């Protein structure tokens, strides 16, 4: 039969376990990493527990350096401390290709839950299909790809339409902005597709095929817009010079440039004899009006 002291110890352990279940919050559940378009967001679900205030969450992460060199220490995710929502963007925190441990816990007032851990390595994430842009410049083909992490390599496949069996494959580093394919056949149609590879050999699917026509060999893409621009600038310069000369043209200086043309000799005035004949106006006969004269005589008398 156990001693009295042993019995008290057993009762105390049972009470501690019982109160622990009552006073501690349940840990967050269904923890997973949502990786899309090279963004890594940790997500979880609310624990089923009553809380008089808002339940908040805190997230920490641990890389190989913290695990080995710093004796298993953890780093607080700066944007995910005591947050009310159930997601945390760790894209910039988990920036290397090493293995990470991530953990999250809940808090209600002074009550804390246990940590829920989740292992993560971004090399195990399938990269998204890249976004590519295909343009032409004379007899050349230019391919640009959306930026990826420095560990990513983009495989670009180019072929003449209806001849994919003779396709050309090129690799494009993550820090390379444009891939250039020169000396292509004039009038031919070329197609392009691409996919992304990570250092861990994880790769995306291929993009859709983008097909473009090669118009003119050796014709720089800048030639036509440059010619138009130069023509417009020259015309504007001529117009400005013309209007300036009109506004600033003084009479003395203008007479030097804008002189009247002399008339031919046979049109000059002295070669003509102009004579003017005055024709007198005929005078109308006046007739006396007896009635008016009579009235005038009566008034005077």
C-alpha cells in the first residue's frame, strides 16, 4: 500500500493535469503553409475554446543557424505578434533554402496555449508557371520573364512553327532580364514557351505557347519611331523659326527681305497719256409758279 506522502503526490499531479486542461487554451489546429507565386503564408484555424476577449496569435521561426549555432533559439516573426487573424506572411523571413521550423500559439488574456510546430523548406514548394513577354526587334526575338528568387532558373524553348522537334532550349538565370535570339528567318513564325526550375529540382509546368512573326531582318525596332520623332522636331523648329521672324521683323530690316517688285517698263505711268474731258451738266429750265409768287406778294402787303 502506498504511503501517505505518495498518495498526496499522486493527487497533486492529477489536480495539476485537470487544472491545466481547464486553464490552458487549446493549441491552434490545422497549421499549414500556403505557398503560391513564391509567397509563403502560414495559416491555421481557431482553437475551440471560450474566451471573454479576442484570441490573438504569435508566430516564431527557427532556421539552421538558430538551431545549431544559437542553441535552438527562436525568432519572433515581426509582423505576426499578438495578431487577431489566422494567417502570417513569412515570405521575407524564410528567405534562404535551408530547413525551417515554424510555430504558432494562441493567447486569451493571460492564458496561453502550447506551441504548434510546422517544418518548412521553400525548395519543396512547386513554383508557379512563369509570366513571360515575347517581342521582336528586326530579325531578333526578345524573351523576358517575371522575377524569381536567385535560386530559380527558367528554361526557354524556341522553335519555328510546325517544327517543334527542332526546338532550341536556353537557360535563363534569375538575375537575367532579357533572353535574346538573333538572326531568325524573315517572314517565319516562331513560338516560345518556358518553365521554372528550383535548386531542389522542383519545377513548374510550361507556359502557353506564344507565337510571333519575324518582319524584317536587321531593321532595328527603334528606327521607325526615331525617324518620326526627328521629323516632328524638325517641322516644329521650322515653324517656330518662321513665326519668330515674323514677330521680330522690324520695318527697315523687313524691307531688305520683302521688297516690292518693279513694274515692267510698258506698264509704267509715264507711258500713258491720260486726258480728262469735262462735260457740263445741262441746266434745267426754271418756270415761275404764279401761285407761289402771288402768295408771297400778299404776305408782304
